[in-house]
C-alpha cells in the first residue's frame, strides 16, 4: 500500500466514531495493516458462524492470505463504496452504506460471525482489518484500544438505558452467565441469575 492509499484510507477510518480521536499517523498505520477489497454484487463477504481460517488453509500469496484471513471470519470492515447487506434471519436485513462499519468487536474477541454479510446490488469496496493485523498496532498504540473501549462503553450504556423496556427476564429462555463474582444479580424465576444493570 502506498502513502497516498494510507492517507486516503486513514482519513476514511478517522471519519468513524471508532477511530476519530486517533492521530493522522496512527490512522495511516491502521490503514497500512489492512487491505482494500472489491466484491461483485451479491458476493458473500462473511458467513454467519465463520471463524478464522487455520494458517494451513491460507493462500501462499501473502497479500491474498491476508485478505482471506479477514474475509473468512473475524475482523473489522469499513464500507468505502457501494453497500453491504447484513442478513439476520429471521430479523430484517440491514443495509450498510459508505462510511458504515462492522466487525469491530471481533477485533478484540476473535469470535465467529453472528450474521452473513454480502455485497449490495452495486457491489462493494471495503477496507478490512484482521485481529492478527490489529494486535501489533494495539500493543504499540494503547490510545487505539482506549478509543475502542470508549465507543463500546457508550454502546453498552445506550443498551442499558433500554433495559427497563425489556420484558421480565423470567420469560426469557436464556440466561446471562459468566459474570464475575461481585456483580449484583437478581432471580429470573428459573433458578438462574441475570445481571442487575444500573
């Protein structure tokens, strides 16, 4: 990737809430760690349940291997041109236009995809960044992780604000588990515990 591409992609990344507080230099480094992808209309970018490919399954070509690593599972995507369709059966599809992004959580946890994403009707140009490409930048620039954490906290607070609008947890068939000791809990009426959110 040349310097002009780094600047162009860095500016696009800096226009997102996720990376807006980062310096131009850090944004260029972030851009240089990822890859631009061009997909024809209807082509699948990620499949629900996808995880990272094993290293042995990657192409011997290092550029294509990096694209495969992002395209076959965990990773962050920024829509540059065209659109992406997020399929969330049985819920309605979501259309992501230029400037929208997804997969930011998987940069940290590397978990499999929770939805299928395809290129929209006019195709898709996207910037992709795998967790493996993101980690060195995170280690070298803690401000990147701090900014990501701030955005995630804002989303969590927004989700918590709607907690009172949810039906009684006793009616859910799932329970929230894995919370560390010291968190307040309330009975869900099924012998399991759910978190008490502020």
